[in-house]
C-alpha cells in the first residue's frame, strides 16, 4: 500500500488517529513528502541529553544549596528529583511506544481526551518551545558578545544569526539535524565531564563537603525543612526538564517500540548521572556557604581551579550547552505543528514535508515566531509563563496515560511502564501541587498562562470553520 503523503509507515499500520471525543475533523490531505523513519537510539540519547543539560545546571546548584544548607540533603534532593522525573519518563515511554507518531504530548492528549484537548496541548507546547528557543538564542548572543567583545553585532543580531543557522541545518534534512544533535550532545557531555574531572582531581579542597552547618535543618525545625525542600525540588525538577525530547520524533525512529523507551530512560539516566556528578564536584571545590551564596557556582569553581581563565571556561561551557538546546528545540517545535496539521487541527499547509524529511512550513513558522520573540519579548515574563506551561504538559501526559489505561486496555503496549498507573499518578499529583503553589505565589504569570490556554478555544473554532467552509468540507 502506498503511504499517504505526510504520514509514516507506522501511521499506515495504525490507521487514523483514534480515540477522539465527538466528531473529529478529517485529517488534512497532506502535501508531498513524508517523515523519514531513520533515527536510532544514538539520536534519542542525544536528544534527551541535549534537551536537558543546559543553562539550568550552571545556576540551580546554588539555589538548592541555599535552601537545604547540608551536603547530604543537597545530593538527596537531586537524586529524589531525578527519581520523580524517571517515573514520568517510564509513563511517557509507554505512550511513545504505543503511539509512535510525531508531535509529542498532543498525540497522547488527542487520543485520550479528544480534539480540543489535543489542539490546546499542541498549541501551548509549540508556543512554549518557541519561547524557550528564543530565550536560548538570546542567551547565546549575550555569551558570544562577552566572549568576543570585538564582534560587530549586538546580542539580538547574534541571536537571530544563530536561529537562522540552525534553521538552515534543519532545512537540509533529518540526517543533518540528527548528526548535529549527536555531535553537540557528545561535545556537551565531554565538556561537563572534563570540568567535573578537574573539580574532583585538581581541587585543593579536602574532599566533598557532605556535612554542613546551618540551613533549614538547624533553627527552623521540620516545617522549615519541608518548605525549603519544596522550593529546592522545584528548582531540581525544572533543571531536568527536556528529557522528553525523543517523543517528538517517535515515528522517525526505525524501531520506535524499542528505541523510544530506550532513548527516554537511557538518556535520563545519563542526565541524572551528570547532574549528580556536577553537584558532587561543586561540594568538593566550594565551601558550602560559598556554594549557597553563588549565582553561578560552576563559574566560582572554575575560578578556584583556573584563576583568570575561569570566565572564558564557563562562557565556552555555557555556549556549548546552549547550542545543543537550540538544535533540540528547533527540531521538536516544527513536529508539533506538523502533527496538528496532519490530524486536521491546523491548516494543512503545515503538514508539508520535504523529501529530506523536514516539515518545511512548520519550520518556517517556528523560526518566524521565535525571531519575533527575540526582537520584542519580555523574557522574564515569557519564561515565567513557559515554566507553568511545561508543567501543564506533564500533567496532560500523565492524565492521558491513565485515561488510556482505563479506556483502551487492549491498546498494544510494546513497553509497559512498571507500576505505570502509580508512577503517572505520583507525577500528576506533583504537577498539580506545583501549579497550585504557582497560582498562589505567581498570579500574574498564572493568569497569562491561563489566557494562552483559553486562546486555543477560538483558534480551534476558527480552524473548524475553515474546514467547513473549504471546498469539500463537511
């Protein structure tokens, strides 16, 4: 059977996207081209590492140390946060293996909860990716200006050049995007390991500072410790964000039923290991009080080890980390629009795929919105809203997993998450707790996030009206 243009062989085996609530629009007759099923575990691991290890790990160890003030508690918080995220990864691995379709969270929400939920999840996911991508390229612009002051471009111009460069790499095709992701993630991991090794081997310190006075465990008692632990875990879990990147490419793996779970779980294990080693190295180099007071602890550790060269060392490390994040985001975001378009939830033109495997119109829209955000966005506000949207996506994923376990127990699940319902419930409750705390303490960003979700309702209505009024529409 000849595959429908714009769909993969897995889609043909699965048939149309099932599980919609109410009357679903017909999938758009996709234009020429289709996604290529050529990716392997190497790309999946690189995507998970590239999406997770970034600017967060350069900053958040100081925040966590300031909250907990005790070496063993600091390491325990990072390990506990890693375990929490791993529970989510197990649930998502089940969804990705059972429904190997491009697009990520929107695929699962649409099947479990219907078209409106699928559209809303896809919409906020795409906008969140563009917001995060804009912030990263602006950060690269600032780092580059600091590292090479003589460069004849300002930070915003550098950010736009970087954005266009990575868009051109994706335009070449999936193989180019995959190769760049694997190379950047490998270089990133090696750079972090080199700095970790320097901290552990070259530090003049007397060993890891695994006991420290002060912090909430001293004067504030148990209640102070619980409050501090909540804030510390929020920072930890935010730092791990990005591990889910492989699900956006599920149908582009050659054997998704095996490779999606291996990529998610294996990549996250690598990330957890790197993060724990970074914190162990910082405790080895910096006194606990200095670590807790530091806004950029890896820079302070580098200053101890390398003296005047420390600033350049950390800027180079930050640039390497950020470039990997750009490549990951600019690969993921177009596949969200592609999925919405192919499923009839967005204009059909965004399902256009080049023969090299690139969703070209979706890539153009992603680049355009990101460029506009680079030029005009208030990034403090944008990132506050984006962090809430990311948690909402996790919540939608966990709810989708639980609903599908109940609604479609016969759905083939090549990977079944151990303790899947319990794992998904724990992550869902954690997400609800995070959102509840945000609603109480950050009402402005919470209202803006809610407004962005509400905006999906008229957008979905306009799309349905377009379908009905178009020739051949129902």
